[in-house]
């Protein structure tokens, strides 16, 4: 470390000399005239150290590729004729159907196919034979006990048709009366859209219907129905 020195002039003989900073405020003797004098307090500035040059780290980014795949595709598409563009659209649509929609449809149908396979391996279920008034009465008296007995099971119900119609989604149905002519509810039997045979029946006719019992929501619901006659 370099010691900083003061440059002073002797007030008696004008001799110029250098003294350490630590002697400020103290009395010293001039080496030339041997006369004493007090070293004054002098405000000094420490020597400025050289500053290191600031180097900014600049990361050179690669220039965008002019021949990237997207750019090539755009330029190629721009050069196409309307007929070629039409063929490209159809190709993209076919790819989307083959890669996305078909696997998705298969996944959605897997559950139904497994259920059908299970049903195919079982012996035919013997339906519970009853009448519309009795079935409705069982649910009306104790819905918990009725669901335990009928829900999810095949039932064969005989009753008088009080109404014929279609659900919001288009499935045809008939409602068999519950025996009370003033009641708006009964047993609603829902049929497949494509195969139902309801063209030959009419209101007031007594029919026998077979289907799977669900639950009671106003009407007792029976779906996947078919006419037994």
C-alpha cells in the first residue's frame, strides 16, 4: 500500500518538503533551518483509483431462420391455385377425422360395447310381470322399497294407454294409466326411436309392454321398451 504524503513549505526558510498525513496538527522541525512549526490540517482527497472498464455481456441472438417450416408452408400455400387449396383443405379435414374424431368415437363407444358384451354372456332376464296400477302403487306407497325391487330390472307391464307422444329428444313413449282417471301420472314406457311399433296402437287400448324400470319422477319410468301385445 502506498502512503499518501503532504507537500508543505517551511514558513521560515521556504524549504519545500513532504510529510505523512499522520503529522497534521503536530509540531515538526525543518530539516534545513531547524526551526519548529506546526503542521496545519489540510483537507486532502484520496487518490482516485483507476476504474476498471465496464464490459456489458451482450448475447448475440441468432437471426430468424428465413427458411423455417412455417415460412415455407405459407409461401407454398400462397403459390397454390384455388383447386389445390381446396384439395389441401379436404386433406387436413380427413387427417383430423382419422386422427382425432375416430379414436374419440371409439373411446366413447367402448363402454357401451363392454356393457353389451356382458349382457350377451348372460342368460335372458325373466321380467317381473305386473300391471301399471300395481307398479305405480308400489312406488307411490314406498319409493325406496320399490326401487330396491324394480330399479334396473326387466318388467312386463300391462295397462291402458292414456297418452302417446315423444320426449324432447324425440324418443316415442306411451303412458299407461295408474287406475285413477283423475291422476295425471302413470307408467311412462319409452321406446327406441327407430323401432317401436307404436303406429298400430291408440289411446284407450290395453297393451303389454316390456322394458327396464328406472325410477319414479312423477311417472314411473320404464325405458328400452317393446310391445308384447
